[in-house]
C-alpha cells in the first residue's frame, strides 16, 4: 500500500471504511522510472425505482469541480456538475443561476450532420430540458443568496429509450448536495405515464407513445416544487391521482442523495447573503405603505398607470432618503419598495379578498375573440383577455416542411410547431431581438403541448402546421392567451381540430406561521395579472378542453407548496376554462371549410412511384425547375405529391404543369386537356394526361355529321376531350362532342361538365385539406358512360351511345395503312376492302372476310356501319376507283326491287329513294348510312322512334341543308 494512500486515509478515516468502493486505478511513471499507482476513490449509491436500477457515483471524474455526480440507469449515463463564483460579495440583486443541458451526438455513437461536424448553439430541446432542471432547484436557494451558480448537465451515453432530463435533474440535486453551496435540497424528480388506466414509472419513449399522460413531477419530502404535464384530455380527478402517485415515487430519490452526501459531502460555505435590514425596511414602509395602498385600492388604474404611480412613490421616498443622507437605504430602495408593495397586496387579498383590479378571486377578465383577423393567411385570430393580447397565425406546409430534430430520444421530426414571440413593444420597452430566448421557447412549448392533443392524426392530416404567436400586449399569462388564440386560428385555417382548447393561469397567495413557516391561510386567484404573478407564490398554468386537461405547468417562488393546495387549484381553473371556451365558440365553433381565392393553397395528389420519378427528374432538376417557375413548393412522399401554393392562381399553374408531365389516373368520364398529334381518315390521335395517347374517332368530333377529320381539328391543336372507353390493354377512346353542348344548346353530360373543375376547384375549399389525399379521384371524377346491361351481362350501347370500335395506337394504324396501300398498288385486280367485306371482282359478289385479330382489339358487338372495325382498313382510293362496285351494288338493288337507288352516294338528289342503315341514334333523329354518305333523319311526331343501330329502312331525300347533307324522310309504304 502506498504512502500517499495511508496519509489520505489517516486524514479522513471515513475513506478507510469505504475502501470497497475503490474501483479505478491508473499507473503513472515517476521521474526515475519507478512506477507508482494513483487511486481514485469513488463512492456509489445504488437503489431501485420503477423496476429499474439507478446508480449515483462521485469521485471518479470531474474531481476539481465543486460538486459532480454521474447517474446511471441502464445504458443511459448523465454527468452533472455545479460551480459557484469565488467572490465574497454578490454583484446583483437576484440569483444568477444558469443551467446548461447538453446532448452531444457522441452519446448515441453519431457524428453531427453539420458542416463543421460539431455541435453548435443549444437546440430548442436543450433549452427546454435546462428549464426543467432550473425550475425545481431555484426556489431552494436561501433568500439573499445572489452569487453566480452554474449547473452543467451532460449526457454521456443514451439508450434512446429513457429521456435523460429526469435523470439529469436528480443528478444535479445530488451534485448540489455534495457541494459547499447553500441549498435546501435534495429534490426528487420522476416521470409518470398512464397506459390503459395504469400509471407507469419511468416510461420508455415507446411506452409514452401509448400513454395518455406524460407527467414530470418534482418535490421535496412533503411539498411540491414543479409540475409539467402533457396529456390527452385527462380529467382533473385522474390528474390528481397521477400527481399523488408521482409524489410517492419521486421521494424515493431523496434518501440515496442524503446517504451519499453524508459520506462525501462538503461542508456548506458561509456565503454573504444580501438581506434587507429591519431598520431600512421599517423606514421605507413608513414612507411608502400608505400611498402604495391608495394605488392598489383604486381599480381604475391600468397596468401602465399603476406602474407610473408606483414609480412616483419610489421617487418621493428617494428624495426623503437623500435629505437624510441614508446611502445604505438608497442602495436597496428598489428591492425594499418591492417588498413593501408585496406585503400590501398580499395582505389585502388574504384579509379582504380584494384584488388589484377589483375583480373577485375567481373572476376572469373581459374577453375579446376575432377569427380571420388577417384574411389572406391560412388562418389567424386575435385574442384578448384584459390587457393581455396575442395575434396568432397559422401556416400550413407540405410534410417535407416538418422540423427535423437531432435529439437523442424521441421522434426525428415534428409536424406541428408553435413559435411564441415576446417583442419589447408589448410592454412599451426598448430592446433588441436576439436568438432563441429561454422564456419564449418555454412558453411556446407549453402552448404547443396544449394544442397538440386536439390535432388530427398524421394519417388523416399529414400536413405540417406552424402557429406563430405574436404578443401584442402583456399583463399576465400570455402563454395561456396563446393557447386560446392558437385554437381559434387553427379552426379559422380549416384544420379539423376536435374542439377548442383554452388555458388560464391560477395564482396563490399564502400566509405563513412566523415560527414554523407553515401555511396557515391562503387564497387561490383565477386569471392572475402580471403583478399578481410577480407578488404571488405560484403560477399554475392549466390548459385543456371541455373534456379534460391537455397541458399544465407549475412554477413557484417559495420552497414548496403542499400537494393538497395544488390539487385544489384545478377546480377554479376548470370553471374558468369552460367560460373562456364558451366565449371562443361564439366567434367560431367549427373549422372553416372555405377560403378566399387569394389565400394559400395546399393539396395532396396520389401517383405511382414511376410517375413521381418522372416528375423529379435526374438529380431533382425537373422538380426544382417547377418550383422556380411557379413559386410553389412540392414535396414528394411514398406515392404522394404534396403541393403548397401562395394562392389559387399559383396552384392552377403548378397543377397544369404537373398534369402535363405525369398526368393523372385516366378514368372513364374524366375530362383532360390534350394536343392533336396526328390525323387519320377515321379520326385523330390526341396526346393527353402526361404523354398518353387516345383515339378521337370521327364520330366523336361533333354532333353534326363530319366528312373529313381535318375540317374539325388540326395537328397541334389543343382540345378538351373526355375519356369514354378504355380497354384492358390501356387503349383509350376519346370524345370531343361530349365536352360540347348538344344540338339545341343543352348540356350533353351535366356530370361530365362538372368534372372539369377537377383539383383546381377542389383546392378552393379548405374542407378538403384533410381529404386532399383523394384529390386525384375528384380531379378525374365524371359521369359514367350511359351503358345498359342485358340479362346475360353483356354490355350494349344505349340509345345515346356510338357503337364500340377498334382502338389502336397511331403507330399501328400507320403501319397498317402502308401495308394496305402497298398491296393495292401491286395489283389493280386485287380485292377492295369496304366495310369489312371483301369484293371479288371476278365473281362480282361479296364474300365475308376474316379480319385478323389484334392484341389491341376489344370485345364489341357487330358493327355494320361504314367505318372499319377489327383489323379491316379502307385504303386511300378515290370514289371513282370504286364506282364499279357501286354500280354492281346498284344493279343488284334494282334486281331485288329495293327502290331507285342512285349509282353512287354522290348522286343523291331531291326525291331520290335509297335503302339506308341506321348509323347513329340521336335525341331528335338518326344519322343514316346512305352507302358512303351520311344523311339526317328527323323523328316524326307519331312515327317510329324505337330504332336500333344497323336497322335498314327505305328513305327518300326531302331536302339538302346548307352543308350539303341530305335530309331524309321515311318512304310511305302506301
């Protein structure tokens, strides 16, 4: 055993008894090369809370600091250190306590994902965790102790399941107990959850996701110090049960700290306390008490008027002290005046139950609510309670706008953010706006927790939401005003929150027994002013809905309040909350469903992953180009595309560009914009919906007969067409006439016309914000084709539908035409193909051909019209070359006695009788096939109307209209 160790033990006999705690040794070399062993004495306390083993250790690391403790729970290890300034006198009139909580990425085996590859300024979570540690330890420093104290809590390792902040608070309490800093601890802090009605101690992050309560509770042995609650509308009764359960578990941390401090704790140092002398306090009280009481008994004073009157009283007292030459009293005048003011206000509340502004103890200040204060925004609201006023705005964004979190525990991102801002002008002061402010971060986090409970689930409402709270005026409880204003703004934005959330701050004024320092009398104040917050004992903020509490936060100035009194504060807070919600519901009770055209827009479209890859382009170039050209923001998810636009015109522009690139799901009845790419004799091919091609048949161009396709459309022309058919192979048939008005100006398809609104009209409504995942279906929705089904289940065209024809791609049609044309040019004696019938020139008699089936062919009923069907194609030959077949046909008709048929379709004149076939059925008549030419037939009043496509009838030309179309009438059988 070394001499150094024997000397150390002789100086401190306690170390001899605790030699078993020696766990670390390090070998160093002396100057002459002989080895020497250095022993680092470590001391441990191990105990169990909530089925988890916790170990407190000191003496191994950070040995030079005033107090240092390493707390271990499983794989989570926290180091907490405390230091105090060495000055004999304090340099301020308040406690300059600083708590720094640090989460570095090495604790989870990661390198920071920053340019410098190191941690920067404290993150928001680190600031919040620092506040959690600060709030319970600050009241336990002795009055008048104004020396600078710094607490540093560092996470050495994290298992990713246990939140280190609770462990850091207990480690900090132990470090303060081991230091020589005067402090009235120790404290115990615990986290409690509730799953399926059962309270859980030290819940993991996975368990917290299932819990309806996240309670952080700090206390000393018999009093409460701090409460922080996030809940899902938990009742007051259940919250009280949770608080009492948490107290019994938290005190289990206290005894191990006392035992460890008894082993290795330092003696407390005698620091000079900055206390007011009784002589100074009595002198100032005699001078200022009466005028201060007059100010506080006049309820007509506002915040600034009251403050100005109190400042004048302080100036008058200072003049008297200057005349007396009492320099000692002048140095502490401000604090002395504040002490006198505090006693006056508290005495009036206890004895007279009279508040500064004349209200009853449970009375809420006058309220003012105004939703849609800034109409151009997604949502906005102005909320005032007394002279406290906040302006809350809501901005919706794509899922990619969610805030990324680099925390050791918890989710990697959050989609709901509430940012609280307290500008200097709200209290009529001059100041600079800096970076993150601990107070602002804390108030915003509390309001965020309160509103988070009523937001819809991410599966239903995937958008990112940001609420900004700008304090316009402050006279107490601006954080609870933010909850009320934020709830109004969320409903104004059309976000489907379940119900309103309101918050109120409850205060306490107590009277202590001078001998025991126990509370002998107290009064609970509802909706406290800023002055009552400053002069009172607690600030208990409670927010929730009609059903229950969603968030709560308790801060206090004295060294603990009995838990029974804290629980008693819940009842007046509940009554006040209901009154505020009643007032809020008078302004807006349900989420809005409409927004102005100039307000921002947000929509989600569903696409296949292949379509989204086309939209993104290589290295995201195409996506960035769209954002630069339109000003919209696009966010691509798994099978979804979310678009955020400043207004409706920007949304219309980006939707048009997106649809032109990737299209949308083609549905029968959907109306699409397209461009004519090629023109054939039988119709035109149109490119639409992101590169898809469809056939626009000649019969679907117009309700009037069309001789040539080029008379109606041209290559490069933009059209609005309707999809009227699509086979299993993806071949699409389009219609132009169904997007136009009928023959007499009536709507041909009311539902189809309505479908043209598509996603652009849908985006005008804020109600579909949470239904926007179905925007593609609404965008493509239209009426179904008017189709009937017969008894055997076969689909047959109705009286208003054209016959089903073969659908091919443009390339297949070009190849077929070339092959037919080349065959026709090789031999003039070859067969002519007309209407699927092969004409043999030698036999002069028709014989049915067997058309070759194509893979693109669709099942259809027999078609007897003049258009080609199946694979039969009419070659491009003139009517003169077919005159022979027409003559033969005419001779055969004469032999059969079927009327005076013309030698060709061009020979139809007035009075010409022909045998015609029904080609199309219209509302007021028929389109007839006159053997190569179309004719019109109008229904007669008492005539036959139940025709079918393909029926033969004998008609006579009664007139020819201005377009050269024969108008036929039925031949009288008599």
